[in-house]
């Protein structure tokens, strides 16, 4: 059993990564292997609508995407975590969602039945919209998205500030516990 968290911030060890690591810790406690993939420093080009993935399970764009797709495919749980950029998810995580989503959707819907959900951080506003934006992806992929004790949002601006948002951390933790619970139930 494995859960992967993809962090869509260009900032290494930033607030989104801190929140995602916190959630993964809760999942590890339940005996599930975890991996965090930061998109910081990676190249994830936008989808060009070439439609190659409609015929073959691959993307012809040469960049860092395909190995991440394979990691997502082999995982039982997927978490997408993003900071809010102008009221929205970051461009890199959106590109990853478009491309991995289209490959998966067109090649046996390979994300179907996985457990997943999203985590969002912002300085002040836009979390709810971005949370919904990320969750739409899980819905169309046929993933199971458990809830938490609040929406999975947190506050923070400067690096590390999210660590002071106790409720945000708790919400991510409780969400992660539900992810682990569901994975174990589905695998039982
Ligand atoms: C280009 C850019 C746009 C941003 N837009 C918003 C925004 O719309 N709302 C907000 O509250 N914070 C916004 N922020 C602040 C980030 O969401 C915030 O600093 C967050 O903690 C960054 O997460 P990170 O440390 O994981 O990179 C923006 C930051 C950047 C760099």
C-alpha cells in the first residue's frame, strides 16, 4: 500500500510541502508507505492536445512528467497539494493534472478506485476555490475522496508560516487518517 503526495509549489520546503509532509506522516503511522514529489525545479510542460495518449499510454513531451505519472499509477492513494496563485492552483500542478489525467483517462482509467484528495495553502484567500479545482480532477478520475473535519485548507505566506496554523495542520492530519482508513478498507 502506497500514497504519493505531489506538491505543486515552486518553493522547496515551503508551506505546501510542510502541510503535505504532515499529512503523509499521519498516513505512514497507519503502515502505508508514502512518497512526496515536489514539482519545484522540475519541468512540467502544459498539455498540447496532441492526442498521442488517446492511442498509447505515453506523452511525447520531453520533460519530468512521465515518471511521476508511473508513480501515481502504482499508488493506492494520491494527494495533490498546491499553494494558491491568483486564486487558483499553480500552473505546474495544473499541467500535471491535465496530462496525467488525460493519459490515465484514455488508457483504462487507471486512477479509478484510488483514494485521493487535495491540500491547499494561501496567505489570505482563494483556498476554497483551489480546493474545489483540485477535487474536480479526482471526481472525473473515479477516485474516492474522503473528507476531514474542515475543508483541507491552511494559512501561511512566508516559508514555514503554515506550521503556526494549528487548525490547518489538524485538518490535513484528519483528512490523511481518512485516506489511510479508506485505503486499508479497500485493500482488505
Ligand atoms: C504568484 C503568486 C500568487 C499568489 N496568489 C495568492 C492568492 O491569490 N491568494 C493568497 O492568499 N495568497 C497568494 N499567494 C501567496 C501564497 O499562496 C503563499 O505564500 C503560500 O504559502 C505559498 O506556498 P509555498 O510556501 O508552498 O510556496 C501567491 C503567491 C505567489 C508567489
